[in-house]
């Protein structure tokens, strides 16, 4: 018997892509642990690897294949299970890779558990004990994230829109929402371990419309604020046109518990390009919605995704995007040159923009985003902020120079006057922002630490 197998099957998890994927990986980990598996801290101690792939760009597909080959090369004998969006769209390609042991097309944790079953001591999860109590309606609840002080909770999967560039929708299917009571139950469990929960999904603005008794995202957030104590809630990416007044009012009146941060995909500031992207809104509808949101909140972390060089994008179209970015108070941008995804309508559109020009336009907007971020951080100097201390060393020990994430999504160094005690990862701290725009610090007021219950 090998040293590894004497220790029990250990699994290394590698995740690509979005926060929904990170959540899915944690569900897979919990499923394998329920079947007697253990998590590996490094690939070298693992018998099994689960690679949860992404397909948002062709780069993401390439990254996953590269990672699989590298894992197999550096760790001969490692059994590799490939799951996720790229596996859903390219199942046969992964099956054909000699490095791959099993392919699970999609994110179903039980399917991953079944794929790994020959290596797991308990086979199927036991019926009894804590696990059964967590399996309401045949579903499981995630109870903790293994790494990090923040947790993600996936409230829905899939999307009913038809953006012409999007392969994620092809991989994930139509929008399916989880019932609110199941989400509140899971958030209650996660809040025992994590001081901040990020609400995630593939299209969270569509939350609840498919349920027998329709719900809204604002209704769900209100339920979470009421039903889950001592945790702050952040929304992940949401479409600007789907942020209604009730959600903004809830954020404004939540005393910072629903944090002032929106990540609102723009994709393009040109109506002509938005039309070819099959987006459902115009430039003006997006702009007007954001103007109203911004007017309601004293300050706001505001991010956006932008695609440069979409087929047919002219210099004028790009200038319109640039002008809109200049006008709106973004605090950061994620800019990607267009990458055609096979199977999507955009892959066959005429008017391909030269790759170098796509990259130039992306660089220009990234620089603009950085400059706007710098000026936003300067505007926050001297103001109060609340952070969740997020830095942990690999062994879980507190580190010498802790950092934290503010409510408006600024990563800052956390400093005390020396009498405020040790700063514990997961602590929630109040203070004032100081330093400069390139290196913000939170000066913690003595005695203001609010330890998170653990
Ligand atoms: S809204 Fe568009 S880009 Fe977003 S997941 Fe749906 S189809 Fe894809």
C-alpha cells in the first residue's frame, strides 16, 4: 500500500473562472469529503485532482488544458477528473486527453462524487448524522469555504438572455433559481464561519422569476438581512438594468450590511455594438440607470466588464465606449479583447477586428480604469470604512501585515496604533482611510474590533 493511500484519498482542487465556479468547487469538495475523501493542500500529496474549468474565453479553455497536462506531468499517477463549463461544451476533447481519468460535463457535485467513487472509502454519502440534516429536499447546503474569509453563495444557475458572444449560457442552460428558504438556511450555516457572504450566480438579476411563487433579488436580500445575523452581504456581477429601486433602497438603508458595491457589465458603450451583441439595453438605458443608483448612495464601489474589438467595432464605437467610461464613476474595470467562442453567433459575425487593434483598445480602457480607480481611492482618504480582515497564511496563522476588503471593494492594509491587539483574520474592523491613492491603509480605531463568531 502506498504512503498516499495509507493516508486516505486526498484531492487537489483547481478552479478556473468566475465566483460561481468557486462555489461549485466547494460543493464538489464537500461532496467528496462526505464520501470519506480528504482535501490536499498541495498537488504533491493528492491521489485525485478535480479541475473545474471555465469557457468564458478561448484563453480559459487553453489554461485548463495546460493545467491538466502540467498536473499529469509533474504528478504521475494522479487521477484527474475534469468538470465545469469547458467540460460541458468540450466533453469529447477532454475524454481524448490521455492525462484525464474522468470527465463530468457540468458542475453537479454528486456527479463528481460518483466519478471519483472508486477512490473514495465511503462510496455514497452515509445516511445519518449531520449530513442528512443538511440534505433538505434532496439538496445539500454548503457549510464553509476551505480557504479565505469570505464565502460565496450561488442563488441561481444559468441565464435566459441570448448575448451573441456568450458561451457560458450554452454551457449552463436556462436560469434556475434556488428557493429562498434554502438560500437563507445555507447563508445561516456559512455565516457561522464567514463574516462576509457574496451572492453569486450566472445571472442574479433574474433571480426568482422561474420559481412557482416568483421572487426578486431585492426580496431575497431583505430576507437574508432579516434572517442571517452578523454577516455582511455583497452582490457579485449584476446587470445594471436589473437593479431596481427597491434593491438600491435596501442597500442605502441597510447600515452597510448590504455593501455599496455593484459590478455592472457594460460590454460596449456603442448602441450599434450592443445591438450586434444582442444585449437587451441601450447605452442610454444603462447610463441613466447607473446615474440614478449613484445619486442614491454616498459612495459606491463600481466595476464593469468591457469587450473591445467586437466584430464590426469602429473607431467611433470605441470612442463612444471610452466617453461613457469617462462619464461614469467606475472604480475599476475588467477589460477583455473579444475572443470568438465556437458555437456562439458572434463567432461567425463579419467585420473581424484585427487582434492588435483589439489589444490596443483594451489597453487604453484598462489605463482609463486604473486612473479612475486611483482618483476614487483619493476621494475616500480620511473617510470611515469597515473591513473584513482577509489575509491568512497557508497554515491559517495571522500574518504580519494584514489586509482587508472595504465595503466598497478596496483592498487596504490594516494598521493599528499598537494597543488594539492582534488583528485576527475574519475580524470586522472599523477605522479611517489614510495613506495615499496608491497605498490605502485603514487606521483601526482602538477597541473597535468586532470579532466574528467562529
Ligand atoms: S446575460 Fe448575456 S453574457 Fe451574461 S450569462 Fe446571460 S447570455 Fe451570457
